[in-house]
């Protein structure tokens, strides 16, 4: 058989706190990112996650491999040779809305096919706010379920339902 009845609420509380901690860590790791325009048209460092707005000439050049409606390409910069960037693509945003998710396929893009470059940066304020809201919601619902299980359905301690009698020991 399991543990005592008194340990059950403590175990539930530990599970709730553990679940809230996991949700907070996951939301912090995922984070809220924003695309910030790069100040200069210099070369971003290798490994940086960038987003590139594609020109009309770029759409025509990349149309055969990526489709004719490319508005923006996002991915990790894997190579830079002269005027050619190689991007491990994670997303393609289309001109008329919509987004295609890619899994790191590498695409070469000429610098003259790019109208604007952005770098992906973690927004600390938005991430902290999103994490706090997530943890608060989890804690709220967990406390309602936890208090109900400790104090019964009406929020009060249940009465004693057992009847006890003292019997003399048998000879």
C-alpha cells in the first residue's frame, strides 16, 4: 500500500511546485524573441540567427528552389564567402502572409538579393512577463485543485466518518 494519508497533500504540493518550475524553465528557454534591424550592413558573425528581407531580384533568383512569394528568410548564418551568405533556414515568411517552417536546409543568398538584415534577440522583459503569467496561471489552478483536495469540496475539513469503540482484550 502507499504512504499515509497525511503525506498525500504534501506530495501533491511538491508535484504542483515541480510542474510550475518546469513550465517556468521551458517558457524562459523558449523566450520571447524580437527581430532587431542590424545597424550596419556589415557581416554578422557566423552562428547568429538572422532574418533577411528578400528583394524582387532575390525572389526571381530563389524562386525555383524556395518559391516565388518569399518575403523574408530566417535562419542561422553558417557560412559567409564574399558576397554570398549560406543560411540554415528555419522559417520562410511569405509576401501575402503565412510562414513555412524549415528544418535547417541550407540556402545560399547573394548580398545584393537582401534589402534589409535583422538579428534575432531575446527580449528579457517580455520573457520575464510571459514566464510570470505562466507560473501565476499554473499556481492559481493548482492551488484551487490542491485546496479542494485538502479541505474537501466546500473548502472545509471533512468530519470524522469512522466510529470507534474500545473493546477489552480477549483472554
